[in-house]
C-alpha cells in the first residue's frame, strides 16, 4: 500500500527534527532511512528521545505519552503514531 503524501511529508519533517535536535551530520531528511532503528542503529538514548518527543509535541500539538517512547523506534513508526494521535484529536473535536 503506497504511503499518502501526508505521511511522506511527516516522515521528512520528523527526520529534519531528529537531524537538528541530535546534531547529525552528513545526513539529509531525504537520505534518512525512515525504517532505521533509532536506538539500536543510531544510538539514540532516552534523553535524546525525550527531547525529540517534546519538539514533536510542540510541532504537532499532540501529547506523546512517555510510556509510548519504546514503541517509537523508527521515523516511520513515529509518523504513524503522530497520525493516529492527530486523527484521535480530530475525532474528539467534532
């Protein structure tokens, strides 16, 4: 199933945030593998993940539960999580 344009754009934006917050060099949002395990392959620790989560909360206006952090292992999983949170929020606003 092809990804929607919205998810692709969100993946790129999340990659930008991770690159900026973690001060990664020699990687661009377009070259960042959205399925790379951020903890095991990139070495992101819990403090880094908390920082990224706070930025994402501000950017998207959603709450990211600390208990959910272990599930957010890849950019694609983060994008899908945010999509789910945004859809749930819209459903509550109606």
